[in-house]
């Protein structure tokens, strides 16, 4: 199979779109994160039970329908559970690093990340569950503000602000629906490593096993990137927020220049030749660097779009 045109770029470029944090370090102690989430869970459960009339309360103190209390309590409790989930993930990552240092003293790749030396799977249903869960959480959160804006009713500035957030909610549900449709159509997909681990000065040869549902693509790209990840803090005081930043340090791209058939189960070998002096993978260190292969194919209906981590050490 001819993959068409190969191009390479050494220009550093910040990536946009859906940003998934890859590093396992959060900088927050797991116990501190657990304790911080505790009042959220406790208060959330108490308020939700009040809304369900399990916990007695004076009706005169409830300035709205009882379902608002249930929604408010559920948002608080879910926020705390998210913090507990992050704490659990960090604890498991810390534990794995300790065990890896003991079991893989001379193997930096397996010490850094629990690689399968044979290849990497996409786990599309896990991604789908995250999108659906996030869309559901945002819907529950905005339900309280929509009641305030349209049924209380709130002032016009509130209506305008809530409407803007509702547009974002529609976009999130659209992304969740697209992720679900891709999972149904293509299922999990995988790449196989030709050698483990790879070296930063290449060549890097990867076999992509074509999943079901593609058949024929009109155009597409196969992109290998080296990416640095860090967190930036913007704003001050209560308006301060943290954003995960991904910056590509290098990229090699194969571009289809004609329509191509992709029968299910085929093995397509991709070869990239990175330039020298590129950073190697570090997913468990304080400075996160990772390499990924992104495959994007234009198809009738949902497009195929997936990324796979690649072990470069």
C-alpha cells in the first residue's frame, strides 16, 4: 500500500482541540486530594438526601423545587468522587513506579510506564464513557442555572451567560455522540511495535492493524509526534485556572494522496525517521514528554480518528 507523501516538521507548535493529560504526576499528595474531596462528598450526599426528603427540612427554607437540591447535591458529590478518582489514580501510579524500580532496574521504558512490549490498544469504550460522563455531569450542573435563568426567572445577563454555556453543552454532547458512534463502528484498534522500545534517533517502524468499519478512505494522515506537556496557570485569585498545554516538538506525517482501501485486519507498516536531539518519553517524571501516533481518515459517516502512545527512549 502506498501511503503517498511524507513531510517532516521541526517547528514547535501548541496543539489545540481535545487535550488529554498523559503524565501521571499531579503534584498533589494523594492523602491531601482525598481529604479535600471528603467535604464535597459529605455535603453533596446530605443535600441530595434533603432534596429526596430523606433528611427532614423546613419547606419554607427551600426556595425552589426539591429536584434542585438533588441536582446540587449530586454535582457536589460527583465533584468529590472525581477528586477521589484522581487520588486513586495517582496512588496507583506512585505504587507502580515503586514496584517498577524494583523489578525493572535496567529497563527505563517499563520503569516509566506499564507498556505492553507487543503494542498499544486504543480502548475506545473507556474514552466514550469519559465523554458521556462529562456531558452528563455538565448537563446536571447547568440544569440549576437554566432553572434560575428561565423559570425563576433570572435577569437578562444571566439568560445570556447561561445560553452561552448551553451552546458549549450542545458541543460536548455532539463530541460524546461522535465518540460513541466511532466506538460502535470501529471498536478498539491497535498498533504493533516493531522493536521495543524505539530510539529517538530512529528509524521508528510501527504496524497499524486496520479495524473494522473503514473499508475505503478518500484521504487521511498518519502523524508521529513528540510532545511536551505542562500545566499553565492563568488569572488571579478566584479567577485562577490551570490548563494542560501540549506542544509538538517534532512531527512526521504520511498523507494519502489518493483514495485507498483498508480491509479489516490488514497490517500496514509505517516508517518514520525522527531528527536527532529530540526528548525521549517520560510519562512518570515531573517533566512529561510523550510520543504518539495519530491516524485520521476521512470516511462517509463518522471519520476514523485515533491516537496511540509510542515508546521512544
